[in-house]
């Protein structure tokens, strides 16, 4: 079994296999592929349960204008471009300036460890688009980074590769012990999922979560994306409990509902389904 890598995982294999969860079930790495895939599946489940995703994803979305000064949007972290189709010809011919709108709620701070996402845009009364988001079908296009938050910490080491192009899947770093399998590394704006580690070489999936694979200079800083602590803990608890209930283990009675402690951890992050 390989390791799929199409999105971030909420946790890493070292944390999953520590004494508080699985107690290193295989005494080594023999089950790591299966554990990786299970943690990936549970991370998807967490997003579905909460009706939002906690990793930052670069994407282009379109919205209907409602004739109000406010445009409700999914969780958003930042905007690259906001465009409007002002004449109904299916082309986004007008670009809003950053000074034409506010993010709401105020002070959400999605790039801070304590912050959360923006969930709406509001036309500024002093801007050039004071009339707001005029009524129309799919007449607004937003290019940006979507998700609950984008908080990262310095990994403690740097890139050690003078030829890091857009296609290399092996990343040489100064100190490979600063990483764990399952982490999402960040160099510039490019996200990379760490799927393997051999000494100071990381095997990664490039351009993760809609980011763009790019060439990077030697000694570039490498950060690691972090998730809300409760979300990460809930994902790992659920993964560990599913693993220990598998056919290889002695069966025992379990509730058909979600585990109580997982539900308690995730409840503050649940969003009403639209």
C-alpha cells in the first residue's frame, strides 16, 4: 500500500504511535503505510463532521451577488484577487481593489495560533464599490486561500539543496530529525506533505492543497503548518480507536456513535451545514 497525498493530515505518525495512543503497535514501521492512510481518512472525516476544512487550500471560487453590501463566503484566510462580472457576459471584467472591501468578522486573525477564519466580505462605504455585491448569478470570483487557519512554526532547519526545482520529490534539509511523516511543510507559499524521511532527505508531495510547486533557493526557511490542538488530538484519538478495533485485535463492544471525547473536542469547531 502506498501513501496517498492529496491533502494535509491532522497529525503525524510519531504522535499517533506514542504511548498515549497506540504504544508503537508494530514495534517499528511495518504498519506505517496503513496508519498513514487511516489518519488521512480520519482527517477527511473530521472536515466532514465539522463542515469545514482546517488546512489552507488555494482555490478559485465563484459566488452569486445578493444585492447587499456583504458577501458570505466559506472560511477564508486571504484573497489574491476579487473580480466582478459587471455586465453578465460571463467574464470577470472588473477587479476590486483591496481598499474596496473589509474582511469579517473583524480581528479574526486566521494566521495566528489563536485565530479563526474570515467568513464574509463587506463593501467599504468609502471604497469604489460602495453599492456592494450586486445581484447576479455567479458574478463574483474570489481567488484566495480558503480554510480555518494558516498558522505555521519554524521547523528549526533549512533547505540544503541548491537545485530545488519544481519537480523534485526529495528535499534535502540540514536536519531531518526536525520533521515527522504526515506533517505539512511550507517553503514560501508552497505546501509539501512529508510522506517519508531518510536521514536528512524528505520524500514529499509537491504543490499540496492547491499551492504551486516552485523552485526554492538553498538555505530557504522551512515552516511546519500547525492545526488547532483540539482538532489534531481528536483526529489522532479517532484514528487510534479505529485501528485498535480492527479485525487483528480482540473484538469488544463499542458505541455506534462518535466517541464522546472526540465529539467534545470537535464540537466548538462544528459549523452549521449550508
